[in-house]
C-alpha cells in the first residue's frame, strides 16, 4: 500500500469514527487514550520519503469507551461547557447558602468528563471527598470505580460523577431538606451543561431528587425514570452495597440496563 492509499484508509477510518461518536448535541468526540495515541503516531505528510514510512501499529483492543476520554477532538467548533462548568465550580466553592459551608474543608463539585454520556449522581461528600475535593474517592468511591471499570469496562474519566450536595454533612448524617434546596440549582446546572444521555441515581436522595418521587428506593429502581427528559436508572448507593453485599446482584442488573441503553457491550 503506498502512502496515498494509507492516508485514504486512515481518513476513511477517522471519518467512520467521527460519525459513530458525534451526537447532535455534542461538539466533541470521545477518544480512548489508545485511539488518541494511535492517531498521534500517524506520520504527517512528508515531502521527503513518501513511500517507506511504517504504518502505525494498531492499538491493543482496550475497554469499551464512552464519552470523552482524556483526549477529545473538537468536531465542529469549540464547546464552552468546560468553561461554564469551571465557572459553576468556582461559584460553588464560594457558596455560603447553608450552614455546611462552616464545617466543610472544601466543596466537592464533580469528577469525570463534561461530555460524558453517563452521569452518576450520589448523595453528598464523605470525609475522604471533603479532604480531597473529588466525589467518590473513599471506600464507596472505590466500589463505584470498580463498577465503572471492571463491570462496565469503561474508564472512570469517561463518565461524569457528582452529588446532590456539594459539601459534607458533619458526621456523614443525612442531607437536610434545606441543604438539598440550597444546592439544587448547582446540580441542575451541572446536568443542563453536561447533557448526559443517561443518569444513574445512586441511593435514595439522588433518586428522589432526580425523579421527584417520594418513594422508597426499592420502588424507584427496576424501571426507567426521567429527569428533564433524560432517562434515569436508580440503583443502590455504593455505601449500601458495602454494608449489604447481597444487593450487588440487583445493582449489577441496574448497571446492565444502563449499558444496554447506551449500547455498550456486556461481557459474560
Ligand atoms: N457518597 C456519596 O454519595 N458521594 C460521595 O462523593 C462519596 C460518598
């Protein structure tokens, strides 16, 4: 294959990739780190030795990808959601709307991709999150990470992760209604900017917030719900799963429903 044919093939592959990954509402495409490395390894057009450049090695098949991986290529212009989310995070960090601002170490805004197809919404930061400023980094966070990476076989950086509350309730007590009401505009703004295709509500506080239904978690899970036109699947909070491992089977069924909805491959 000469260099021109090689470039034609590469361009055809990239066009297929772009078409598969673009979405009417999204201005960037998702690239796994492997795909990004592969594209970067493609030699640019050369005026010297045009025939002998070796073809780049194909990447090893990796996990399925979803949403924006560490590298995202602009498709049809810049997307300002990253800046809008950064601005929202800045406002949250200065928030004094409820008493939690007096006891927090720092606010905990989000983790993951602003272009994620899937958003996980939890309850509130715990001690580890309050210390590190990132949601779901403690024991429950490790379980959520395992669900994402080992169960769904996607990268944690490809999903969007946030909480109903942005500050830790002292002693990890339940969020109070007035705290939820104060924080509500922030979560709504996050979801409006990210526009995920699917939201996974982790635990009853997120489930009730997102569905607007004051029902026990057992009644909220098991079917598709809706938040502002976005499909919502409710599942158990990872902290609950740590205390009740027998519920993991049902949680995995919930996650598989989400994977089917997102057309992610389900293995074994
Ligand atoms: N539990 C949550 O609901 N959110 C976190 O970020 C951590 C633990």
